[in-house]
C-alpha cells in the first residue's frame, strides 16, 4: 500500500494555530508576558535573509516576541559566541535560532553547541561506518546530508517514519536526500520534497519556543 505522505503545509498550519492559542494561554498565566525567540543572522546571504524574514514574521503572527540580531560576515568567532552566551542568560529569551549556513571562517558546530540545549541528539554523517545499517535500526530517520537520493529503500526499517530535510536543486527540479519513490514503498510515513519539512520547520520552531518558555518558568 505504501507510506503515508505527510502534507507539511497542512500540518504546519495546524501547528501554528495551536501555538497561537498556547501563546495566549501562556500570557494569561504570566502577567501578559509572551515567549521570546532570538534569531541570529550572520552575513548577507540572500536566501538566509528571506528565510529569516519569514521566520520572524511567523513568530510575530502567533503573538510571540521576536528578538533579532544581524551580524556582519566578518564577525569574530569569539564575538559570536559571546552573543550566544548573552542570549542563553537572557531571562526573556526562550528559544535561540542561528540561521545556517554561517560564513566561512566560523566554526558552525561550535556555535550550535554553544546554544543551551533542551534535548540530546545522536548524529551520523555521510561517512559513518556502515551508515545504511545504522539507518535501518531507526524507528525515525531524519536525512539532512545534502546528497540527492542518498537514502535508499534498503536503508529504511519497514514501517519507519522518514523525515527528509535535504533540499537539492537538480535538472529534474528540487529533490531531497531520500529516494522518495523507492522509500515510500517501505516506510510507514515519509515527507516529500518540496512540501514536507520546509513548512513544518518554522511552525515547530514556534511551538518549541512556547514549550521552552513554559519549562523555564515552571
């Protein structure tokens, strides 16, 4: 019968509506204060500027507070880490998003690691030993490699949920990191590219900020 194709646009709209309601409830319980999301944009990459503007717009649409920082591409690593440390310590900031990619010369992994976490994540990469076997063990498989069609059907545990974060421009148009036509016959659920993870990314960012705000105040 094949996998269920997850409609990212529809699910994202539902999540945004729930987040907006949660923000109102949060404000009522916290003397009118709302969750705050800090966004950090380094450099002037046009695509990143568009993505960031969209994220900030949706933050405000659901009633949260947007705290934005734009830094020149020449910023020193230590200065960027100082900003992250200041945001970590800011009682009005409940979520931090650093827009990727960062300019060359900045240790991207080091910057992301400097953000105070709400979770522990296990990560493989394209050169992980016996990567296909590792992927087959997962009940949820998230692909974000930047390699068109890398994840094949035999990489996927039957019935697993496959989330394709990759986006690659090819002669056939935009495709993900997952061989969708093959994996859809094995997985229990799978996201398409485009129209899967993209719309969900911002919606879940909003929801996670509300959840973080609640946790910090509890």
